[in-house]
């Protein structure tokens, strides 16, 4: 099939795209729309860019790409594209004979049914409400607890926070840091398998880039010394003190560390232990709060006044959030048991009042 025939077939596919249809480039993963289709070019728009948001894609460049693809039986390597040229294969993938394989990093010609770089079909996709689910990830649970702790205390002035609250903050910060780094590494491993180029790939919040880190480790000691000696380097010039061998020597002598080491001590804070049961209890309360915000029946009660200050304190401790509405103190409690206990102490269920939910 000649390029002219393929070009007009592609133009027909572009004309049939719904308004607002979104495509994505295979290398940088930039989103764009096709705003105009002409005989000699295709006009695209990048909605996420502040500058250079409109670009013309020329027919002769599509023809060049077409020739490159047809000359490569195993597919054309996308990494060989010129800078900023990856919208071309994204548009060409709308043609039924061309398909992008991002795992292999190529675009090729095929007779089999193909997929395209079309993300959605426009207005219809925008009406579909995205369903939110709770991920089974440690970092998600710890992040919820950390957000709750930050909202309860004025973290901008750490010196004014009580010691027990600071302990909670430090513990949660440590847990979030560890679990976030583990998840970050898992995501990086996926990218290493997915990206076959060193060009930046953009998302809504930033961009990432595959890069190479160079690590060095010495070969066998005798081999290194012989190689240097053959090159005219006196081996004694590169001989030094081996720390491990020094430590081994200290173990069999009466020397102390101070005899061979300059020792400088510094103080730091570390996490000693974590009360997982307390964290889980608090986390469940926050999950109930989120469920209430999404329209589920809230586990809460409200009161105008209580008979004792101790009862007020018990309800406050059992709550995950507090609000005051029209002179009423409203509490979102951790579970139904806490609600029943609050009712026994003089509170009224929110569902038994005329107040709308303040949560």
C-alpha cells in the first residue's frame, strides 16, 4: 500500500474522532488533542502546556516515518525519533495497520487488529465518574494517620507541641518515609522495564527520566597490583590501610579504638517501637470518617451539654473529628460502640436531629 493511500485512510480516521478525544505520546506521555485536519498537515493541541500548546504535524514527516517503519520488519525504534517528534507515531497509530509496542519501544506495521494511543473518546469519557478504592498499601494507611496528626497540631511551631504528640509525629513520619521509599522503588522498577529511552516522561505533577548511574568496584587485589606494576606504577603508591583488617587486628590485641581511630560522637533520635494496635484503631476511625464524607451513614453523635466534664472528655477522645453547628458540639466517633456510649452520657444521635451532617 502506498503512503498516499495510507495518508488518506489516516485522515479519515482523524475526521471520525469525537471532539475532545485525547491521545498520548509514547515517549514523553504528553496528552494532546487533534484540533484540525488538513490535506497537508494535522494540527494538535497540548492542554497541559502553557507555551507551545499548538503544533502542526506535517504530511512529509508522516511519510518519512512511514518509510522508516516499512523498512524495518521488526518495527521502528521510537528512541530514534528526533526530539519532540513522538506525536507522529501516536497519530499514526490510529491507522489500523500501525501499532505501538511500548514494552519493546517500537512502532510497527501489522495485519492483525491493532490498538492506538487513544486514551478516551472525548465527552462521553468525561461523564464517567472515577471510582475511588482504598489501596492495600502501608504507605496509604500511615499517610492518613500522619495527615490526621498534622491537622490536630500546629506543626508549623514544633516547639509548642507536647512531647507525646511529637513522638506520634516522628513515628508516623518515619513510617511514611520508609514505606514511601519502598513503593517509590517498586514504581522505579516498573519504569525501568517500560521506558527504553532517556527522554523525560511527564505527568500532571512532574516528570521522570531514565538515567544511568556508574558504580565502580576494584577487581582482585593481586590483579590490580600486577596491572599497575606493568604500567610502571609502584604498587606501594596505591597501598593503604584496610579498615576491616584494622578491626580484625583490634580483636586480637590490647589496643583500643581510640589508639587507631579519631572518634567523634553525635546524638540523634531514632524510633524505638511502634504501637501497631493503637495505629490500627485510629486508622479505622479515619476510614469511617472518609466513608461518612462519601455519603455512608456516619457514626457520630452530637450534644448540647453533658452532665460531667469527664463524660465530655471521654467523647472527645473517642472522636476523630469535631464540629460546632448552631451552638451544638458535633463529634464523628470511631465506631458504633463509641456512639452508644456517648448517648448513655447524654448525647443524641445526629440522625435523630434536624441538623444536616457537618462532616
